[in-house]
C-alpha cells in the first residue's frame, strides 16, 4: 500500500508519526512538500530532515486561480508514483475539487482521497453564517477574518460552505483529532463511518523514555516548587503575555515564583520588554527552542505546572508525558480530550487574567494536588491518547478506503 501525504513542510513532531507509519509492513509513505517554506505552515514551526525514514518530494508551490496555494506538476507526480491513497489538508484539498484531472482521479477511485483535519475553526453547516459573521477564524496574530460588510460575509460564507460541502463528500474518508468531527462533518452530509478519530500526539514512546532519562540526571535548574513552564512558538495567539502578567500578580504571595518559557517567535522581544517593565527579569527565563526530548524533559522535571494561556495543542501532550498538570483555556480543541478539570488540570476563562491567577494560586498553594494531577496526566497518555492511537486511527482509515483490496496491520513495538 502506497500512501502520499501533502503538507506545507516537515514539522519535527510529525516526522516521527510518519516514520511509524512507514515502518508498518506493506506500507510506504511519501510526503509532498513545497520547495521553499509553504504558506500553510505556521511562523517559526521547527522543521528538520534528520531521522526521516519516508520519501520526501519537493514541488514548487504557487497561487492558484482560486487564490490558494497548490503544487506545480502534482498530477504528473501522481501519475509517476501511482499512490493508492492521498492524505491531504486544507487548502491543498481544493486542488482535487477545482482541477478536472485530479477531480476525475478522486471521483473514479483511481486514488483514494483522505482529508486530515482537527477540525478547528470549522462551524456546522447551519451555523456557518453566524460563526463567520461574528468574528470568523482567529489568526496567529489574533486578527479576525470576518469582514465588516455583512453582504460580503454572506457571499463568502455561501461560497465557502458550498466548497466545503463538495470536498468533504469528495473524500473517501477523514482522519480527525476530535470526536466533534462526527457532528461537524456530519452536518455537511459526511457518513459517520467515513470519519476516523486519530487524536493528536507526538511520539509518546520517545517522550516517556526521555522522561525516565531526565529524572535520572542532575536537575537543570535549582529546585523550586513554584516554577511554571510554557512551551510553544512565541506568537500572539499563545498569549504568553497574559501568563507573564499573571506571574507578576502572583509574585507578592509567592516571591520565589518563576516561569520558564521555551520557544522562539516574533513575540520574543516584546515579551522580554514586558518582563523588564514588570520587574520580572529574575523571575522569567527565556530558554529558546528546545527540540531534544531529554533536554526538554529536564526542564519539565524542574517545573511544577504547565501553563498554556492561549492557543496550542501538542505542547499539552508533551507536558502530560512528563507528568505535569495542565492549566489552559480555549486551545485548538484537542484539550477537550486531554485535560480534565480537577483530574489532571484546571481550565480558566478565555483571556481572563483574574481567573488564570486564581487557578495558578490554587495549585501553587497545594503541592500535593499538583503531584496527583501530574500523575493522572501521565496515565491519560499511557492509556488513552498516544502515538499508538494515532497510528491505529490512520490504519483503520487506510483499510476502510482500500476495502478488501489490501489490508495492513499495525503491531505496536
């Protein structure tokens, strides 16, 4: 079975997932990416080639007549490689709808088209106009996509909803991170049996192994039970500024409070200025990007609570692999499966500084609860959401679209 994926790049965390798929007997993975940085990958997302076991093909990305990026010579690439399955994402899925030759391949079953999606920022069909007219999708810079012109919005929503209706039903199957997909995609007429929930996860086996190693090594930072940690790209929608503000308010009650910020991004200098203005230079540590799992683990081991003040996803999984309780708000939707109130974390009201302070205060004041919630985080990873649930979800989708023609079996190592 030959499966071709289309992505906007090679995020380091997803390479491990693709490697796992490629290791399955009778399954070959090929990934098509843009020759240069694609429009679909977020600013500052760390990419790497080291350790890749699957085939990578680079094609030139261009802006199409419908205004979205696609790949030049993609049809020729399909003809040469003859994959059984193509797994694609927004907006590349539109190419199969708007280019007749690709539409024919998808409609005829010459290739089995699968869409990969969270879905995040996708309303149910009947709620689309209300959703997009209120604010629309939020960008990484916290901008809203909705137009102030209601007529323009009405036209855009109509076109987008029709397009989504068409490409959702063009696909032979869907792999999604959330159970919400059953209702959302179902509202567009997608049969429930075509929807496969993979959840979202890094390679948890690697991280759990790193956790054991990190615990056995010398602490990377002096012991401090009041140390918080945040991991993620430093962009506006992560709302690290809100977290720094919370630390400033908690400093009077917890003079030893610290915040470790791991990540790079365009907000770094602004956050450093904020830190200085709040007189937190000795309380906030900007580490930069950390991509070695053991080194990452050492920072988690030296910290008590993981905090995600804004958008994000996989950093929650990472924190839970290292037995950390999670404090978060509205993220990309994956938090609904991962974080359970008073079981392995706490939720605060979106963008609400006072509520965030209250949740952090409660945990910092109760170290025994921090320990129990952290243990529960680790159990969720080991038993419910991990690399194996992701791979099994993909395998089930692949076997479904191939019917009885060619089935593969995943055996966890």
